[in-house]
């Protein structure tokens, strides 16, 4: 169910698309359900809210014509229910329900033979959650809502077991019971749990599976809720990585998105964020104070105090400190991008080094090359971008300007301060010299002119 208006989020972005650790909120329960064995997945949406950008591939959508409660939402999907055998109902704004919990609920439902099985949990302070009223045999009689005054009486409000909003139904009984739903309540809405009395009246049983994971109650209604859910999701993700053999030096200052892959014996230093479709190889060190987005990092590499996005970093490569690798950058095995180096849409060959204070854009750097401090590729002529090619084992002198398009042949050299506009042959040394001219008395003349300007 994902048809809520989400007005309390105070956002132009639909609530279900707000990210939780890099993944749209609505995608979390969908993926958990699929991992638990769900087949056909449909999301019930509001007609005025397009959340297709957050849905995993193969997910269907069903429009709920009007915002008339959870019962109205499920009734909108009646054709899908009639074509199913077992129906699992999840809430799109409760993202942290786990595959384990869903599998346990479905297992309990199958074992009991009940027409419906609801997920419940006990809370010390149930607040506005619907209370689960059980019969003497432990089965569920009904759920009493507590959202508004008059929904529940005092004895019902004293119940600690609450409805977690997740259900497993046998499809045919559910379809029949939906037809008799009423909105005769304080909210004027159709509540899905109101099908339980109808099921019982038909001689069918309603069961409950008592969960012990409080995350099943962590719904998102506003930005405060979103922050709490994301903090818990981050804690769980970090814990899973650590249990799998990753060292996270300071979990409190480390952000890792859902879906990030990290190899065994990798070390994540404080202040590091691994975001998007990022993969980190085994025995690699990332951080401190490093952000990596949509990047593949090989084994035994090091990325220190840097920002990396849309790049590929090979085994044993060294990045940073203060490097900026932009999309399209490929650092091959054993290569280096050192202090205050920016690289964009370029390939740095095996063992090649760009040690410091350089900008490399739209370039191909051959294996074993070494680019001196202050090397710049002038890749833009004001109209188009051009590529620079630097061959194998080239030595680029400090403060060299490579004006693209230009090619430096294998094993060639450039002198310090050279401006290279023409191709350099293999094994050659390229220099560009301007005669030095000293102007005597320049400082005194300038001081005199400044005094004249002040006097006037």
C-alpha cells in the first residue's frame, strides 16, 4: 500500500520516493517481500502521485480512486486478489520490515490454516495503534482502531498488543469479505482489519504472528520519522557488513547505502560515505573523510580523504589525499592519483602516477607514465572537448600544459613549464622556452605610481 498523500512530509517529492539509505522508501518492503518468495507484486498508488521511479523492475501499479483508508486501498486491487491464492499486504511507508519477519509471518499463516494472519507486536505505550482483541483460544476476534476518540473503549485501549499493519490472507475469503466493508467509524474510512469479523462470521479463523522486531512499527509520516528510520537502517547495514568481516572504525560517523558491496577485511575509516551502486574490494582502505558514489574499487586499494563519483579504481591503486575523481575515470591496477588531483573521463594506465596538483580531463595515460606536479590537460577549446593521449613510460615535467588534441609518444619527456601544442614523437624531449626578461626598478616605480593615485 503506497497511496497515502504524505502531506506531513511537507515535500513536493512523493513520500514513497524519499530515500532511506539511498533506496526509495517504497522499494524496501518490495525487495524484502521478493526475497521472502513473493511472486506477483503490485503497488497501490494515488492517482495524483507518480512513484514509478522508485519501483523495482516488474512491479505493477494499481490506482486507489480516492483516499478512503486501507480497506479501500486493498479493494482497489480486487482483480489481482481474485487471481491469486495467498495475498501478502505490506505498507510502503514501513520500510524496515525484514525478509525474515515476512517469511515467518507467511510460515505461520500456512501452518495455521487460517483465512488471515496478521503481524502484531507488543508495545509499552501503544498510542494510536490499532489494538488486537483476541479470543480465549488465542485467535483474533477483531482489531479496534485508536486513531480518534470513540474508536476504542478504555478496556481496549489498555491492550498492549497492536496491529503492525502487515497481513497474509487467503485470496478467496479476502475478496468476499472486502465487499462487506463499512466506513461507519470516527474517521469515515474503510479499515482493512474490519474484514476479520466477516471472516469469522463465515466460520473461518484469523490468526496472529507476534513479532519481536520493533522496526515493524517504524512508519514514516514526517521528516522526523524519516530520520529515525534511516538511522536504524544505517545501523543494521553497518552491523551486517561488520559481521561479514568488514572493519568499520567508527559506525557513528559512517554512512553506507543499501546495496553497497564490501569485501572481507576492507577497512572503512571515520567520516566515510559509500553511496549508490558502490563496490569495495577486500583488504581495501577507504577514508577517513571520503565520499564514494557509484564507484567500483578493487582489492588492496586505498582511497584517502577524497571524493570519487562514477569511477573505476583497480586493485592496489592509491587515491588521495584530497583527490577528486569524476565520472568516467578509470584508474588501472597500481595507479595513483595523489594530493589535490582532479581526473575526469580519463583512463590512467597500470602503474601510472599523477602524484599531485594536476587536472587530467578527457585523457588516456599509458602504463608506467609519471605526470609531474601541475600537469594540466587543456581539453576544451570553447566549443568542443578534445582528448589527450600520453603513451607508456612517459615523463611529464612539472607545470606542463598539454593542449588537446595532442599525443605524447611512448617513453617521451616534456620539460618543466612546457606548453605542448603539437604531438611529441616516441622517445623525444619536448620543451617550450620563452626568454626571461628582468625589468630593473619595477617595484620602486609601482610604489611611486600608487602614491600618485592616493594623492589624487
